[in-house]
C-alpha cells in the first residue's frame, strides 16, 4: 500500500509536469478557458523536423558536445581535487572547500558578467572553449562536492595492495581506483552533464549568440510566442537529459560499493 | 629463493622517524615474526620493504640486490594487508589472477598456477564466487592466494589473522605454516600477539618503540630477555637488583651461579609462573605478604610484597588470601640475569 502510494507520488511528480507540454505540442488551437486543446495537429512537430530541423540538430550537437566536453574536463579536474579533499587533511582545507563552492553561491549572472570582461581580454569570449570554461565554473563545484564525499569513504589501501601485486600507477587508476569509485563518478558525471545541458544565461553571455545550444533556441522560440513549437522543443530538450539520467541510474544500480564503505 | 636483509633502516613520517636503525635478516625459506605492541612501527617496516613508503636511511636488500629505489610494483615482495582488500568488482579467480595479469602472464599458464594455489589454500570450487559471498576466513585465504600465486621472493604479512575470530585464526595459522612448508616462501610476518608470533615463526624479532630490541627463537626471547623492557613485554616483570662477584649473582638475600663476568649493577629476572610459594624459609627465599589475588581462569595472579619489592606470581590454583604472610621461593636455575649494563662493571 505504502509502496503504491510512493509510486503514484513519483509518477505524478515526475510525469504530470510534462502533460501540458505534451498537450501543447499537439495543439492547433487552444484558447482560454478551454481545459483541453480545441484542435489537434502535428504542425509543431513538422515545423521542428522540416523548417527548423537543421537548426535543431545543430543545437542538439552543440549542446551535446558542450556538455560532454564540460563533463570530461570536470571529471579530469574534479577527481584529483575530490580525492585530495576527501582523503587528506591539510592546512586551509575548509577555506579551500568554501572557495570551490563560491561560483555556485554567487549569483550566476554576476559570475558570467564578471568573467565576460576577462574572457574578452583573453580572447575566450564567443569561443567554444570559453563557453566550456563558463559551464565548468558551475559544474566543477558540484563535481568536486560529490567526489569529495566519494573519496571520504574510500580506502586507498586497495591501491597500495594493487601496487604491491605489481600494478603500475596507470594500471592502479584504471583497474582499481576507477572501478571502485565508478558509482560516485557516474553521479558526478551525470550532475555535470545535466548542469551544462541546462545552462542558458552563461552560454548566452559568453557565447554571445554564436554558440546556439538547445536552451538558446528554446528561449528564442518561446519569445516568438509560438507555444506548440516551444512545447515540442522543450520535450526534445528533456529527452537526452532523461536518457542520461537513466544511464546513470543503470551504472549506479550495478553498484558494487565495497571499496567505498 | 628469497632472502631479505635490512641494514640500518630508518623510515620517517615527515620529520619523525617511526623506525630507526633497524638491522634484520630473513634467510631463504624462513618465516620471521616481527612482534611488537601497536604503534611500534611494525607495519611501517613492511610498507618500506614493499616499497610503499620510502626508506629515509639504510638499505633494503632482496636476494642481495639493493631495492631502495625500485618502485613497489617492481619489487619482488608482496605485502598482504590486515584486511583482505579483495577487489569487489572481480570474482575469486579474477582477484587471484590480478598480479599475474599485471606481470603479463595469462592463458593456460596463469590458469594452471591459479588452480594450483587455490588447491593449496583450500579454495577449490570457489573460482567464480563473488568476493562478498565469501566468509571472512575465505576472504583471507583468497588474499593469501593472490599474493602466493606470484611466487614472490618475500611475502610480507601485516597482521593477517587479527581480523579473524579465534577458531578461524587457528585454522589460518596452520594454513600459513603449511603453505610455508609446501611452497618454501620466505615470510616476514607482523603481529602484536606473542602466541601467534611463537606458533607461526621460525624466529621472532621484537620491536619496541621503533627499534629492534631482540631477535631469536621464541624460547630465547621468552626465557632469556635481553633487557627489562623485553622481559616486561612478555609479562615477566619480577626484577631483583644485585651484583655479580666471582660467578655468583647476589641480591636481596638470593644467590645463584652465573656464567656472566663481574658486574656491580646486575639485574636478575624471574617469570611469574616460575615463582613458588613454600611452607618454610630456606635458601633463595623471601618473606612476604599477599597484597592482591586475582583469579584469571587458567591461573591466578598474586601480588606479593617483600622487603626487596613487590613480586608477581602466577599460580595454577588461587592460593592464599590478601594479608596472608607467605614465603616466596626463587628457584635459582630459573633466574635469568641480564647482560651487564654499560659502565656497570
């Protein structure tokens, strides 16, 4: 009984918000005060596939490459940082933890505006790498935060044991550290991917309209007032995030969290 | 074939030396127990030998070859930690194969070696088992097999029995002994438990506060401790101060012959279980009063105050009561006299 209640709550909480979007994307005419659309059609979807198809695919590709690049860099920096913060005690550790969280405490608009000036001087504004960097300023704190927790419960003796059994530093990382921390790393990667995927303001400011990610297109369409099309793009926007989430949950479900106590 | 030699080995954590000036030799096929209280630096020595901690001073030689600069993965010594540390993402056979894979040994050769070592360690039929499905004793045996399969020159064991319960510990003790006989692997084995050290090893090295105090057979350390601290470690704290003149130790009205040369400040020691309560006084006896009696099961511990200090006696049965006057007999052949301290002649 309790389980069914929980399931219902999850379904209502997770699925219900998408219902209006679904309705809107198939609506031809829907005016106040009608509860449901008065005319149905595939205009929005055909617009998405035919008229704006090229743009949407470019947006998808841009968003995807950005999110992937950001996630990769985020893990590359976050794993050593999370490990250092999680495993070792050193002077200034608390201050450092606080500084690392600063980019997400300070309003993102302030961060993006501040960095924009600086990026202009460095020639990073309106470049792919510049946008990756600004996404990183949001993703990295979360990544480090998650990985710090992972490594706090990690037993580095596993690595020492592997070395004594003849594994070199690289083999230790690939064959011991990574498999042991994979569930945590999957969570961190997922966070990073989804955060980057849903960035709008920072992409707009640093990308200067040259990096057309899906959220940028989405806002433009919403602005144009064409609600069915905006709804269809929104659904398209959610889909990869949903897939990433499912893949992440899968990686977690495989969980052998022996090394992580 | 495996020989280990440590010369003046000093290992430090930061500035603080944990182990200082250690000299130790483990001969081929020998099993040496490194015994000491927790915090004495035993594990530090093993880690240094395995290459997981740098030696700040001194030499580590495996088969006469200096290995100080060799990284852990290339040293012909395998360290087994206190916990089994089995990789949870591999099954039993996968765990045992780990080191072989690192050494580039695979296929039929690896399979044969794994099968052989699993037979020796009593793991037959468990090859495809997930490690979390194993009992504590089985996990420890997989860990042992994972080290042994590499046939290292030296196997270093860091308290491999301390995480097991009493019965498993006994089984594992016997297994280590049997494996050692069957494979002839040289082993350096760390423990804080003296009975474990005595039962498993050929020789015992006692480590107190970061330095090696005495090395020898179990009986030597137990009955002929080198100094007061060693005697205390093995539970023998009955000291009698005296002097040696002309081949006789004399102190507190006790006398016993000794082969040691003259010494003005000699100390004799006697184990608590060697002291006797007798009916009436005679040679080598002291009058005393029972201070405390505590029943400890297999024996009872009595504290007896005498003119020459308080002595501890272990009796098989609880005899005497508090406040009772008694006569304490010191069998002279049971007295052990420490070497004369520097400047004591």
